[in-house]
């Protein structure tokens, strides 16, 4: 009886170990391209934060002006004052800071105490939070308000018709003013026009 032939199985090709020089070069090229795209984006983060701070300020001034007209009341935007929550006393307080806070003094008030919480205007979207912007917060980090000169001081006041005035009492129109929001990479001058309260923004060349 003839013997059965041996069972011959096809030999599998040995798998390659390691990579070729071409593959290494392709990976390095891809990483280089990705890095070239990411690094400029990271460098622009500071500029974007400055621009966000400028847009926020312009929007807040416009909102304040419309509220003054809608509610027939005078509002005060105090630069250099920010509202912060004191965890020790579980209460809000107004302190010196890199930002601004909106105040709504009662009708007929002759002055406003920008160091107190008495006349604070609270955010309509969050009634438990004062309407205040602290540019030291992460979303604005790097933005600095400087060179504030509005009516010779740091208070922007809108009357019942939404126009800038010199004081809480009287009808003398405000002289307008300006301020600068700057950072390490860019700066913007913000100008508030007298009589109309129109806001203009101009980029400053470093």
C-alpha cells in the first residue's frame, strides 16, 4: 500500500520588523506640518483674548446705554473697580482691579459709591451676580485696561436719554474720553464720543 505524501503547508512570509527610512521621513514630515499649524495658533491666543476683551467692553457700553434709555435711569460704569465674591464673608465686594463694574444708583442720587455694593447693577442673565468684568479672569488673561480718561476721570455716565453726561445730576453733556486695552502682542484704543456715546475702536501699532 503506497504511503501518503507528507502534508506540506505553505510557508508564511516572515513579518517585517522595524520601519523603513521612507516611513520615518513621512512621519517626521507630518509632525513638522502639524507643528507649523499649531504653534502659530497658540501664539495667537493672546491676541484673541485681547480682542475678546475689546468686544466685551464695546458690547457692555452699548447695553448700558440702551438700559439707561429703556429704564429712564442713569447708569455709571466705573473703570478700575471689579466685583469679587468673598468666600470668607459669603458676600460680594467691590475692589480695585483690572476691569469695570456697572452701577445703577437710585433716581435723583447725587453721587455713587463705587467702593460699595449698595448701588451695584446685577446681571440680568444671573441675578445673583453683579454686572462686572474682571480682565484678570482666564478668558481675558493678558488684557489690561490702561490710560482711562473719561470726563477727566474713570466714570462713564449715561443719562435717561442714553447720552453721556458729566454727573449723576444736571444735564451738562460729557466730554467723552478714551482708554486702551493692551496685551503683550497687541493693543486697541477705545474712544467714547461726546453727546452720542458712540464707541470707536482703533488698533494700535506696537
